[in-house]
C-alpha cells in the first residue's frame, strides 16, 4: 500500500484536530462573559500613570552634565553599546 503526501497530511490534520478538541472543550453557543469588561477598562484608564522617581531625574541630569563636561565619554558609551 502506497501513501502519498495528501494522505499523510490528512492523517496529520486529523490528529491535530482531535488533539485540539480534547484540549479545548466545546463551548455553548449562548455562553457569555461572566462580567462586563468595559467598566474595568474605564477604571484602568482613569488611574494615574506611573510617575518617574526623583532619583531617575537626578541620574539623567548627571549623565547630561557628564556629556557636557566630558564629551569623549560619549565615545565610551557608544563603544559599549
């Protein structure tokens, strides 16, 4: 008995189909979400954004001053990138 590529592909697809059906059970057509997600999204949008700590601004300023007073340090940073 000779198998061709189409038979092997159909067999493989059937294996994949049965594996997926066993992994993910069928859902009812009238299944709905447990809760409405829109209010959760609105609450998440209304929360204030994360703020940058003061020491991050200090580090950024120190780096900027280092580039101003020691311009060759930029080459050092570029070399390590």
